[in-house]
């Protein structure tokens, strides 16, 4: 659809109303948070937006730079597509996990230095501290370009991009209700 900017604002409003379908009372429209302006107001885009530029919106929930790119649920004040109101963010387990995760820097594992360690966690701006992370779904993928490290106290599991899996701890226990197999090109014990 080609959008035309008309000189007279009344003509523009008539044009926008003619091209966008009418809203039913309470109808929620899905859009995306594209940014935050210099005054701290959220900028959103949505299919019914009458121009190519993001529209300034008001919000019923806190909006931060971290939220940019997330999908939002929008209502419109007085049913006017020019007055979007962010009612909330569309829930995504992955976004929730990323927002509340404390990232750590990890020294890369090399052949000469096989021990990896995590430095102090970087402060995270989220006010929510997670004690437990639950992700609904049949499959969860966590991917790192170089490596992924899960660390708790003196125990760690490191996955590297070269295919190495390093499991470290004071005590390792492997239990299986079925067959417990160790397969490899060669298997060394001690």
C-alpha cells in the first residue's frame, strides 16, 4: 500500500481512517517496540500504522532499552490508530530467560590451559532475581559461538565449539535405570 502525506492534517486523518480497518471496542493489535525517543517515550510499529515512521505510544508497563524488538499488545485511545497504548509484552520463555539471566565472562579453553573459570557476574539491570528457571516447551536450545559454561560452586560443565565436553567436580555420579554406556574412539580410565 502506498502511503501519501497530505498537507492538511484533516485530510491526512481522513486518509488514514479510510485505509485502516475500523477497530472493534477493546480489540488488541500486535505490534513491535522499535525504540525509545529522547523523552523516554516508547516508539512502536503495527500493521495499521498510517505512516512508515514508528508511532509514539504510552505504556501501562515499564519499558526499557532491553525490550526493543519485542512484540507488544496494543490498544488505541478512543479507537484512534494515532494513539497507541502498550498494554504489555507478548510472553516468550526465551525473552524471559534472557532478561533475568546474569551473564558471566568465561576464559576460553585452550589446549595449553584446560581449566576455565568464571569471573564475577556482571550486574544486570533487571529487578527480578530468578531462583528457578522453568521453560515450557519440548525443546530448549542455548547456543554460544565459542563455548557454554554451567557453573555452580566447584562444579562445572563446559561445552566448546570444537566438540569437547568438560565435566568437573569433586564427586561425579552417573546413574541409569537402563544401560549406562561409554562410547568413544578410545576410552581411558585413569
